[in-house]
C-alpha cells in the first residue's frame, strides 16, 4: 500500500485482479499494470479511499489500498 500522498502524474502499480470502477462499470485487471494518477476531482469524503487513475485512456477509480509504489526488478524505486 502507498503511504505517501499521491498527486496527478505519479505512477502507481496495481497488481493482477485489482478492480477499477467508472460510471457504474467495474473492470478487473488481467495482469499487473502501471497506472498514471489522474487529476483529483472536487474533494469528497471518499478521497481517502479512492484514487483516480488513467487506464486505457479513460479515468477510473482504484482503491488506494490496492496500489503500490512501482519498483524495478532489482528492488529500487522507479523514478
């Protein structure tokens, strides 16, 4: 789980089987995926739970608890 505050433009890692939600539609990732954090909408209570991400060119919401900082194979952080 990511402990730092995410901002637009950050990369996050979502493991296989993570769920993404968008306008009443839910999709499950078929493989581990790097996602780009999208710009935050107007602040809401749920902002502590959800993170806006870009997946396949569209804005989705992912559970923050499912996201991780991306790492290289040697264990170092990406960027």
